C-alpha cells in the first residue's frame, strides 16, 4: 500500500472526480434551461390561446367584443366563415391547397406570415437583406380600412405589390407596403408583412386594434376562423425541424458537453504505467487435462512421464535447443536466459514415482508454471 493510499488521499481524489462529473452534468442542464428559456404559461408565440406578451388571445377577445364569432380550427374554415386568418403558417401542404380552393370559391383569407407560401405580396429586399419597418400609415380605402391611421408593426417586413394587386399602409418614407390585397376567383387574399400588430403586447398601440376589427370583422355577426397548426403527422416536415431553434441549440450544447465528458473520462494522460502480469496457473482445465491423460495411460507414473516429456520438448524448442535436447541442457539454458534455478528445472523434469492423484496434479501445475516463466521471458 502506498503512503498516499494509507493517508486516505486516493479515496478523496475518487470522490472529487465523481463530484466533478455531477457538477458538469448540472452545468450542462442549466445551460440548456437558459438557452431554451421558459415556455410561458400562456403558450407559444402568436398562439390565439396564449396570454403572454407575444400571444394573440387579446385579438380573439377584441373580435368577440365587437360581435364576431371566432373559431380556432386545425382544419378548413367552417361553412359560413367570412374571414380566415393565418398568424403563423404551420399548415400541411394539402391543407394549403384546400385553402386556395376555398378562397377561389368566395372565401376571404388574411395571411400575416410573410414566409408563408400563401402570401400574395413579395417581400422587399435591399442591399442588407429583407426590409423591415416599425411604423406604417393609412388609411387604405381599397381594403375597407378607412379608419386606420398609424400602425405599430413592431418591425414587420415590407412587401411590394404584384400585378393585379392593391398595396397600402406604407411607411413615411415609402419603399414598400405593409398590406397587399389580391382578388382570386370569387374570393380575396390579403397579405400582411407580419403578425406583430396582433400580439397581446402591441394590439393596443396606435390604430392596431382598428386594423384588426376592420380587416377581420368589418360588420356585426362576422364569423372569423383563426387557422392553427395542422395536426401532428399531417405534414411533411421532419421531427428535428419542428423543434424551435433555442431548444435545438440547447440539445446540441448538451450533446457537446456529454462528448467532452466521455473524452475526459477515457483519455489517460501521462506516460503508460507498466504492469507485470501475474503468472496464470491453469485451474479446472489443467485438472481435466491431467485426468484425461491418466485415463488414457491407466497409470500415474505413465501420465507423469508423459507430462515431463512434453514439457521438456516444449522448453527445448522455446529455448532454441531443438526438441531432442536433454534435461541438463534445458536446465542450463533456462537458468542462463530466464534466471530459473537449474536444480529446480532438473527436479521438475527428472522422472520419479507419483503415489497419489494429488501429486500428479501438483506436478502438472509445476510444469505449467515452468512453461509460463520461460515463455514470459521469451516474449
């Protein structure tokens, strides 16, 4: 036992290594929690059931206050729906195709997600990328928004009109519009540069609430459908793409931390420590072999003679003497090369009577030990 082990240093080191492992795990979990952030009791962003600042529960309550019937649906607008709105496009492709048919047959669709394939206005791009604006001004009589003045968009994108479409609600300096309206068949599609105007935190700013009511429920008794995300499994997006970016980043950081922990545990720094392998003495297999030899020869002395002769030939071959070398030659070579006492080799290989089965087993163990000692030095 070393002095350090006797003094109790080794156990303390082991406990410290275990504590460091758990400390690293706790730090990794804290990083994931900080990156992912709290989900909020009100739900995700632009969720019409969410009461958080970036939710849209206030929009539903506002429309209902002015006499509209608001339906939250994961399918298509119900019969009799006047206006449908997409706050954030998480719709399956088949559902988008069905919505386009609903619009052509007379429906009115408002798309507040500029990245949606259903958006009718093309996003404005400048030298530095997408053009965004935090304020636009009305009114917009073409879209029935006579009472809309200033709008706080919260940093929404600017759109440009397309042939046959009407654009309005522009920033003071121009350069694009916030609203694009296009007649499609018997219906109408309206695209907005973003849904920030409808969030709980911004709906009461400037004329945002006026825009919401005149755009979605212009008359009493209007039926408005808020289109929610399509049910899981109805789209073609992968599971990884459905995870929000902060959570994905947190999971990747946790994976990196786990890989670092594994590498830290498996890498052994410093020079290799040589370890002398103990001589392995045959146990049950040797007993079985000796028993089989005894059964074949029918005599302990014959079995012992066979073991000694096999060992002599084996050692002579390993020592480079040739299989016909005598006991004395083998003993001299073993003493010179392996440091094994000469007399011990002679005593082991010289024939003598064996009276008991246990003596035969001990002889087999002695010869096997002699083989391994010579073989170990040779390696």
